[in-house]
């Protein structure tokens, strides 16, 4: 299960630019928006087949934390636009960006206050007191920054500096995606021989080494010279993704699973 989760979390973003480049070069950029249709249909079919059919409990709507839903939605939405559009509008020089940042800060602070004061919160923030879960969540933020930052910056560099087309960019990114498809299923077997914490530390070491080498590149570097860095990152990411999820959830109670899953994924995606 953890291996399948890691494939969706790391392999999909890595192979996406390759598939997108092929579609762009052979059919047109419009077709990249249809890339989610086949997996979406498979997911719907899988859910219809695998989910246990139960009668809906409409009475739960009465105890739903609607204030938490609203404050979290507004806070994350404004924060996303703040981070996405800030550099285009010169950050705090723009009244729009300042307003979005203020609303995001107010909403998220209010959300935290509501969650800590309600008997039935949307997300139980108390699980962050669990040392394993708290440290794993913080680590996932750093992983998200490194993972999605590299996937975002590298194609821009290859396109704007080296003049690569979409297909050529995809071929470079592929060196990070394809190896993971074969490495991820091996990690659960390694965890039977080596402590997950050691594997996670080794994964972060390899990922950090790849990021360090990426930071000392110069404008003369072209596609093939990125292959070694991509392979280092491909070796490190599976060891992190599989083990960090296991470490985060190892000592949580079953009733905390929903809050833990939501909070862990929010923080990881926020980092990216």
C-alpha cells in the first residue's frame, strides 16, 4: 500500500512532463488537459468496485465543523494565490497581494483557534504533539519544496536558456521518473532488513546531494549533464516517500487516521 502511494506521489509528477511533452509535440498543447481522463475513469471504476456500500448518515451534517471548512478553504485558497502570483506583482508592492496575504493569515489563525477549541474539530491538530508525526510532517514540507521546486525550475531552464522543446524537456525529466517505477516496490522489502528511519535518512541524504549539485550548475549545463543528478534524486525519493508515511502513522490511533491523512497531505502539498 505504501509503495502504491509513493508511486502516485513521486512517479506521477516526474513522468508527467515527459508525457506532456510527447502530447504537445505530436498532438498539440491542448491535449495535456485530457491526460487525467483515463486515470480518472479508472479511479471512479475502482471506487465503485472497492468501496463498501453503506447508507449515508445524514445526521452527521448537524455536527460538521462548517466554520473550520470555511476558514481552511479561504485561508489555503488565498495563500495559494499569494504564493503563485506574488512574484508577478512585486509581492508587497501590490495591494492585491497584501490583501490576500492578510486574509490568508487571519483565516488560518482563526482555523487553528477553532480546531483547538471545538470538541469535534474538522482536523485534530493535537496529533502534531506525536513526535513521529510532527517531525515527519515538517520533513514532508521540505520534501515538497525540493521535489516540486526541481520539477518546476528545470523545465523552465531547459526551455528558456537551452531552447529545448517540450519533448526534449520530457526526455530529461524522464531520468527521474522511470527509475522510481522499479525502485519503489523494492523499498518495502528493504524495510524488512533496514530500519525505516535509516532508509528515510539515506533518502534525504541522496535527495539533498542532488539538490546541492543542482545549486552549483552554470548556464552551460545541458540535458545529458542533468542525468546523474536526476538519478540521484530518483534513488532518494522512493526511500523518503515510502518510509516517511510509515513513520508518520506508526504510533497513531485508528480514530486519528482521517485527521492525520488530511494534515500530512496538506502540509506536503503546501511545501510544493
